[in-house]
């Protein structure tokens, strides 16, 4: 039996919690599912619209992917589905290729989800989960802030009902200047009222007076978008607002999501590939960082490759069920956990409730104004636009700060995917830059100790016969020249010199370029009758140096500690 | 007076040696110049041919650039002029654009030299000399070997007199298969005889019997190409070899190199830019590494930015005097130094002698067979094709070895510039790869000492309450995840754990992603009632951490030494 168990667990991680399922868990999971779909229905439709797709696809995107993730994913509370940034990236990928909302556009969105699924699945199966490390925190933060800004601006068109573009800020400003005179004032007023409702109601609800009267208002706050949606549908229906120019969602087909392989051909796949790769990367980063937050608490090591596989299958199923790329949603995951979800079954229940909605309640959303969905997106996304991280990062490290600004301007001035790419590449360049400028110090002995410190910062003991140096970086082709230059400079200022000792305590690796540099330096110093010594070489470095000519040709010796070297080479100064 | 001196030295480094010039130096410089031009005349013409240009341009390329470098360059013996690899790169850049040898091709070669000059000059003036570090030794070595192979193959067409192509090996094999049946057998025999002469004569000359009779044969060996050139011209002239199909250099215009700005337009400049940048880079690498070899001996620090400026001006002058890109030649520099050149005046004399040749002796070279020039190139270049470095490098480091093979196959399978680019990029990726896989160890105390070592390699003292770790790499976004994963894994295997101590002695920098990882880990461990401590943080790292929240939120303490930490946290085990 236990053998069967372990085999089932490998094939289907869900077996782990399914076999311990009971009535208590069922109740809390179901309750949590109801709360989550109150958020999910308006969010799903709004994010579909953000991606330039019919709102119903936002519901489709929450059905199969959620069930699939529950079966194979590693996090019990992660809520998979449409997410603002991924929707925005979908839009940015497809918008230049097809007319927004056209049948080919919709088919391409499904294909994109399918491709994101294939990429994630392959990376996961090939154990490429470590690729996530390529994106540094400052770049991610900056990417999210800049994307949020663009997303909020991109929704502005629904508030004024003119075709503003928002792939980047210059484009937005240009189209704003061109079209703003044609805006629909009724829609604008309607939209602004919704915005105010969404912004100020939570503040009113959380004020002391209200709280004391009706108890906890957390759930009501979360359901505000749904309340607004219902109220606005009623308003449009009863006040006949469509006649004054308020645009609505329109007829939504009801029923199960149509299951089919999205239309594809090789050219289209190649065109979509860069976009799909970026979406796969960001959806993985998003999803994993949310899932990881819960992992350590349970002393369970979240397997990043398995998460990639789960995310890949979820996106594959999205592509096959007429939906668009999905990932883990931070807001819904938090709500899911807070409202008591115990197992992934909560996700399955949410998914089943969404099926009910798309089977029987789509007609209800026909009169939902687009401006309301836009207001929902703007309010939820605007919280992310926060420039404090820029200041904090800059204060900690200029390099990280520069990477942040490069990403930010790349995203808002070019487009969301290109900006991210530029940001990632900039962090690599900045890292290589830092490696190429190592900290090198001439060191001397602090009297009465065996510690050596920078002669420029501390009052230390030195000998004119002896030059003793330390480099605080691994030696490689990027900094070997600098080290040699520093050494030549130090030698040429010192006529009495007999010995150079390099303290290797900070060196964890030496590449061939650096070894050859040391060989050169050793040979050249030898001609000047100066001996080169090394001290405190680490084990793995020493293992490698055995394969080089350096140790054979070294004019001096290798010392275990720097203090020993000093004592032996200049016993008159260092006792 | 001394003020005037120092000002002159800044503007014109040549002033330093010019004012101390005397008759003795004059004599040795002049002698050395005669020896160098015995090499330079055939080499210059051969390398011009290699670049797909008329042989006379090889002489032009040795006139102005050499004088200019003598005035502003930093090395007294560096011999500037046409060089095989740069000629090959010139060919690789221009060949896809224009018909080889046509007037536009020749104009473009001058423009290329001019652009290489401008790029080098700008980089030098803006103090970008450090860019040279971007190329690792293994990549340079592999690039030179692969280029030498291509160059030798490229000359093969002159030995068989059919239009073989050799931008890469597949192309060469294809054209070989197509054309070899049309080859000219007389030219082939003539070429093979020359090859044998150049290969075996030095061996015969250096054999003991000959040496004892005529003394030192070093100079004769160096002059062999010139002897062959003269002999073959005589053979062609007196035996009328042109009638049996031996192709010769043909009419060469005599006179000074025409001075003019090369024809240019913006489109052409943009097309040539990548090639010019690669040539500037390689000519700088070549030139600087040759110049540096002499610099340390004189305890003089060669300024890489000044070398860039000198090389830039030399190439500018090449572009303006109907020549093609130039750089320092290793073979001629060695001969120059060996034959007693004392000052850069030797270069000036060589240059003046070349002027005499191009004024009065060009007619003499009319009957020089192309196969002879090709043989000269093949013999001089074939010495560079040596696969020992591949084996040695592989033995020292797999990463360096991989970079070498990538460069090699990039060059021989695509083309010389693309291959170099791929090689350079591969070293960056491999470096980032190594950083992303740091060596992390759980460490314990070696009894009776204060030293800590890897618990898997040594017999050490540990405590079950205490996890003590060391990472042998700077912490950044590339390895923060790995470190966190390692830590989570180590923690989850240890139920009694109360303290985690990270030994930071190998960490010289921590980026923001890694600080945030540590903050996360600290918070998560704290919830499990495990305290996080840090030990042996370096000064500069500590300075930076002051700006982060980590130190404020740290659940544990910061210890000066790891031993102190162990003693305080688990006094029962570590006394």
C-alpha cells in the first residue's frame, strides 16, 4: 500500500491531501471559494478586457487552469487565473500583430497561452527552474511599478471612450493630445463616480464608526467591486444609460468554454515566441514568489521545477479551453488563505462556481458598463504604483538603483517586454562591471595581533622590503588587468622591494586569464629580483592551481597564513 | 625650461627620447630599420593581398602609421603596420559588401581604417581602455588559432589558382569540391616548392654544420622571404614563367601614397560600423599585449588609454593615406628589438625606407608571383595553428575550455568577427553561470583550533542546536535563490535547531536581491523560533548593510569572528 501511495504522490501530488480530506476541510474550502469568486468574476472580466479580449474569456481562464493547478501544483492556497500584468503582456504581444478583439486576435491569445504552457512545461521537465534567478529583485519591482502605470493609463480610454493607445507613455500622450477632444463626458462622469466609490468606500468602511457598528468589514471591502458591478448593471438596466452613450460588455455567450486546439502555423508560432517566453518567465516569477511565501512556514521545500510543470499544464489547459495566459494572483491568493482555505480543493470549488456563472449568469453581465471594469482595474493596479522602492534601492546600492531606473524607463518608453529585457541585460552588465572593478588594498599588520588591514584606513606595521596585498574579488579576465596594473604601480613606487605577498583569503576562484596574468607578473618580477608569494589560498582554488604552471614557476612560496609569510620574509619587522 | 619640457612631453611623448638622441642610437636604429624592412616589404604586400587589396597598399600601410605611432605611442620598439589577422578581418568585413579589389572595395578599406582610427581615438580620449578586459585569454588564443587556420586556407586559392572561398570552413570545403578540378598544376608546383623552401631552409640553416661555417644565421632566416621574393621575380622574368600560367602581382603604381579623405556616406559608415568596432578591439588587444610585454621590464606603466589614442591616430593616418587598418605586429616588433632598435626612431627610419621602395622599386615587384606571397603568409601563419592550448586550458578549467571551443567553432563555422563576438558573449554567460552556482558548505570547528571547515570533508565539532554555514561567493540575485534553497533544506533536516550562523568571510558584496533574501529568511526563521546570526562581515559590506533593514530586523547578532559566535551560542560544545 505505501508503495502505491508514494507512486501516486509522484504522479499526482494532490493524492497527498486528497486521501486526508474530511468534512471540516470541505466546509472551510467551500466558504473560501465563495469569497474568492466574488473577487474573481469582476477581476477576470476586467483582465480579459485589459488583454483586449471578450470578458467571458476571463471566466474561461479561471476554470480549467485552477483545477489543473490544484491537482499538480505545490501550493495549497495559490489562486491561478487571469492576472493584470500577464494580461497586459498578452496585449503588448498581440496588439502589434492583429486587430484587437478580432477572431484571429482571440485565436492568437489562445495559442499564446498554449505556447506559454509548452515553454513552462519543457523548462520544468528539463529542470530549468533556476532560470528564475536571472531576474533581480530591483528589476522585478521596477517592472511591476512601470507596468502598473501603463495598465492604469491603458484603462483610461474606457473612462473617456476614445481610442487612446498605451503601449508606452509617449504613444499615450500623443493619442491623448489627438483624441481627448472627442471624449464622451457622460461616460467620464460615470467612470469617475465608480473610481471614487472604489477608492473612498474602503476608507469609510474601515473608519472606526462604521467598524464598531457592523463588525469586521474586511470581507465587504473585498466584495466592493462585485457590489459596484451589480449596482451599475442595475443602473444601466433601469435608467437606460446605454442611450446616453455608456458602452457595456454586450451579449456574452453562455456555456462551457469551447475546448479545441488553438489555430496555429509555424510563422505565427515564431512571431509569438519572444512574447510567450517573456510571459512564461514573468508568470513563473509571480507565481513562485507568491507560492514561496507560504512554503518555508510549512518547513516544506517548494520545488521550483514542479511549480514550472504545474504552471505549464495550467497554461496548456488555458490554451485548449479558449482562454489566455494565466498565473498565480497575489490578491486572490491572500484572500483565499485569509478566508480559511485548507487545501487546493478550495480552488476546485472556485472553478466549479465559475462554471455555474458562465453557464447560467452570463446574461446578467450584458449591461455591465466597460467604464466600471476599467475603474476596477485602475483602483486595484494603482496601489502598485509606488516610488518608495526606487529611493530605498538607490540608497542601498547605486548599481541596483540604476538597473531599476533603466527597467522603468525601458517599460514606459518602449514597451513592457522590451523594457523587461533591457532591465535584465542591464543587471548582467552592472554585475560584470562591478566584478571588473575589484577592491584591492595594500595591507599591513595591526600591531599586537595577527590581523592585516588596509594601510590607507588603519595604522599598521609595514616593511619597505615587502609589499603585501589583498584583492576582495575572485580573479578573472574582467579584473586581471586591473590587478596587474595595481601591482605594477605599487612595485614601481618601491625601490627596496624584495618580496610581494598576495593574500588570497577572499579569492574563491581564479580563471585561466588571471592565472596567466599571475604567471606573467611572477616572471617579470623575477627578472627584477622580486619574489612573488601567495598566502591563505582556499582548498578548491589550490586544487585547480595544481593544474597550472604557476605553482611550478612561482619564485616565492605558498604560506598557510599571511602572518606566517610576514614573519618568515621580514622577521626584523614582524616578530 | 623644465616646465616647457613637461608640457612638450604631455603633448608629444616623443620629446622624451628625441631630446636625448645621439649618434650611437642613430646607428643601431638605422641598422634595425634595414632588417625590419627586409621582412616588412614581402609581409606588407602579402597582407594587402590577404585583405583583398592591391599589394602596394601594404607598403602604404607601413609609412604614415609608423611615423605617427613613433611620435605618440608608448612603446619604443612596437612595429605598427599591416598584420595578418587584421587584414583577414578587413576582408571578412568588406567581402560580403563589394567585389573584391574593385575601386569601391578599396575606398571602403580606407574608410574602414579611418573608422577604426576614430573609434580607437574616441575610446582612448574617453578613457575606455579598460574595455580590453572584456576578452578573456582563452577566447583570444582560440580566436587567433581559428583565424590562422582560416587565413592559411584562404591563401590556398593562390597556390591552385582557382577562386576558393574561405570565410568559413564549410564554404571552403564546398568551393574546394566545386573548383579543385580546374586548378593550375604549374602554379601549384611552383607554390609547393616555395612552401618547402620556406619551411625547410630555416631548419637547414639552423643545423649545426651550416652554423659552424657561417656563424649566426638568425638574420638570414628572417630575410628568407625577401630572398625567395627576389629569386622568384628573377625566375619569372628570365624563365618567362608567366607564359605557363603563373600569375604575378602586375603593374604597381609608384610614388607617395595619395593623401585624401576616403569616400564616405552615412549608410556605408553604419554598414561598416560593427566590423570597424571588432577590428578596433582586436587591433588594440594585439598591440597592447605586445607593448605590455616590454613595459614592466622598464618599470614603466604603459597607459592603455594613451596606446588607444596612438593606435587611433595611426589608423586615421592609414585611412587618409590610401591604406587599410593596421596594428602592432608581433613578429616585426621582436625582430626590431632583437636587432638593436633603441628608440622609436627605428620605426621612422623603416617608414622612410618604405617610402624609397614605393618611389623607386615598385617596378621590380611587377613579376612577383602571387603564389610566392601566399606561401609566405601560409608559412608565417601556420605556426599559430597549435591545439596544445585547447588541451591545457581544458585541463585547468572546463568553463575556459568551453569558451575556447565555442570561439573556435564560431570562427571556423560562421566567420571571424561573428565567432569572436560569440566567444566573448559565451565567457560572460559562463562567468554568470559560475556565480549562480556558488560553493556553499556547512562548517564545523576543527578541535583545538579556531578554524572552521566543511563538515563533509573534515572531522569537525558541531552542535545540533546550531547550523553554521559559509558561502564562497559574493551574494547577488544570481545565487540568492540557491543560498536560500540550501538553507531551507538544511533547516528542515534539523528539528532541534535554535541558531543559524552565516560566516560572511568570503563575501565582498551583497546586492539588494540578496539582502532581501536574507530579510525573508530572517523573518521566516524567526517564526520558527530560530535565530539568524552573521559573523566576520567585511568592512565595506557592513557599511552598505547599514542602509538596509536587515540589521534592524535581524533576530540574532553580528559577531566579529565565527569562533566567538560559536562560543557564545553553544558554550557547552565550543569552549
